[in-house]
C-alpha cells in the first residue's frame, strides 16, 4: 500500500507537472490566440480552458482508478512479475502519457476548432456587417450616381435649352438683320430711283426752259420792232456803290438799246429790301452817268427774283412789250417766265466777257429753271409787294426812294 501511495503520489506529481506544463503551454497558446484573435476572443479562451481542466480531471480520476486496479493485481502476482509489472506500468505510464497527451491534443484541437468556429462565426458576423456596410455604401453610391446622372441630364437639358435659345436668338437676329438689310436695299433702290428720276426731270425741265426761251433771244442788229422798255435784272453790287462786272454788262447793253431808240425807257429791277443794300439806285446812278435822263429810268425796288421782276413789270408798270438784257444762262429762263406770264418779252444776251463764277452760275441755273417751271406752270404765286400802279409811259422820278414804301 505504501508503494501504491508512493506510486499514486508520483503519478500525481507527474500529472501535476504535466498539467502545469500543459497549463503553461495552454497559457502560451492562449496568449498566442489572444494575440491573434484580440480582445474579442478572451471570453472564448476562458470557456475553453475550463472545459480542458474539467476533462483533464476526469481523465486523471479514470487513470488513477485503473492504476489502483493494476497495482492490486500486481501485488497478488509473484515477485517475478514485478519487473514485468514495472515494465507494464512503465508501458502503461507511457500509454497514459500518450493517452493524456492525445486527450489534451484532442481537447486542444476541439477547443481550437471551437475557437475557429467562433472566429468563423465572428468573421461571418463581421462579413455580414461589412457586407451590410458595403451594401449601404453601394446604395449610397448608386444614389449618388443616380443624382449625378439626373444632374448631368438636367445640365445637358439646360445646355440644350440654352443652345436652342441661342440658336433662336441667332435666327431672330439673322431674320432681323435680313429684314434690315432688305429694308436698306429697298430704301437705297428707292432713293437711287428717286434721285435718278429727279435728275431726269431736272434735265427735261432745263431743256424745256432753254428751248422755249432760246427761241425768243435776239441780236441787237436784228431788232426792228419798238418796245415799251428794256428790263435790266439786278445782280451783285459792291459797297462803294459800283456794279459788278456782270451787272455793268447788262446796263451797257440796255444803254445801247436805249441809244438806238429801240426802247424809250429803262426798267431796273433788283433787291432793295434794306437801306444798307441797294441794287436799283446803283444801276440808276450808273445809267445817269452815261447820259440817260432820270425820268426815263424806272426803279423796281422789290425785284427779289426773276419771277417777281417779270410779274411786277406786267402788273405794276403795265409793260406790254419789252426786251430784257442779261447773260445767256439767265436769259432763257427770264424769257420763258415772260411767255408764261403772257408778257411779250424778247431777250438780248449781255455776256460781253468771261466771268470767274460762270460754272457755278450754270450749275445753279438747273435748279433755278425747275423753280421757274413750278412757279410759272403750277403754283403761280403773287408777289408780296405790288404797290400802286406806275405806268412805264410816265415819269421815272416817281420811283425815287422818297416815294418808296418798302421800308
């Protein structure tokens, strides 16, 4: 029994040492598993260790019972069998050790598989969480992609509308520009047409007036008839009371006609609308200086243009038949007006020299002839100043300034 107790004590020490080593190994394994699995595996390792210890105690009790039975049977055998029993015991011990080791390994493997199962479950949970997070992220991403696609669609639609609006504005601008260009073209063509027509009408009227008046122009040597008077239209005079070259030539031709007794009176007509500018008194003084008596010189102070000169000669001075002395560019128009006003009027050209502004006078005559045509043929205006009748057969002194009522 003493040997049995010693053997049991030795077995207990052996088992405790092995348990201690196994505990140390378990601790190492636990620490390793703890390092691997982290804080989340601590609880599982504790449960596994408790299971290992419980199983270990069971195995020890079973082995102890078996060992007791074997020891009793060995004591009953002969001493010869001690060595065999020792060998058997040692074999049994080895087997027990192997069994214990295999048990521990099985337990460790079961625990490890359990931990792996837990880890797998945990991984599955984590995977589920991760999958849920991934699904949530995917849904968010899909939502963001949908919003982005909607935003892109709206932007494309907005750009399309803007492009359509720009195209519409361009079309409107193009149509407006086209209408404006067309209107400008029409107005330009109309202006060109009117301008061309006006020029044609001016040329026609100019030709008509010149042709009509030219038929009544005479040379002094050809004149055989007697006339009531010779009319001298006014022209520019200088501040020193001398006539311009054009006006002096008109007066010289009129004086020659008077000297030839073709006309017994001279009617000078010009602008005397103000006291400061006086064409008629300059002409009268020029003729008096040549020897024409003052009673034979009649002054028309309101001869502001050719039409009024002819009109007043007919109505104020009661001229029936007369000659008019002026330059050829003016002569045709004056004779034309006389014919249209039913005055028997012939013309004598007084262009005795070339004049420095002759081109301007001819250009101006185009519009003056149109004006004469309109006044003589269409409007036939009455002069503003007519006054009392002074017959050309009377005394020219009646027309001196003191008797004038113009100012």
